[in-house]
C-alpha cells in the first residue's frame, strides 16, 4: 500500500511525463488525432532487425500491424508507413478505424495467416 505523499509524487511524475508529450499528434496511418494515453511508438524496422527509427501511432493501429505481419515481413517489405498503407489487409483496417472516435480501442486478434504459420 502506498502512502498519501508517495501517491502525490507518483501523480506529479505521471503528469510531467504526459505534459512532455506534444498535444496534437496525428497518426500517420489512420490520420486521426492520437489521445495522450493511446500513443505507441512503432519501430518501422523492428529492433530485432536493427531498426532505430520510430513513428507515433494509435495503440490500435500499432497492435494491428503486429497482428498482421511478422517482424521479418516488417523489416523486408513493410518498413515505411506508405508501404503499410498499401497492403490490402491494412488498407481495409484503416478504412474501418477512420470511422471510429479518436480514443477508440478494441482488442486486436492475430491474423489467421500468422496463427497457422
């Protein structure tokens, strides 16, 4: 159990962390504003394949990418936002999620293709 003073310190640290984030961040995948608590950084090339560059995405968009593609596919074929947008399964997801509110989140399921591989 945490004391009252410790709770205030933790809350202050969290508010400072959230305050450091830019206010209006637009998801480059779905073109919707990303609420502070829904921001995820996606390595365009996975870290396991030497990637360093990231893009800030909606949490649901980020999870969808990893539900559809393996890390090897991301490193070799889909290492940019433009390439991700062109892929058929991601394009249908983007069309669907664009109609949702900015703070929308739903559980993401692995692709059948990845489950059977």
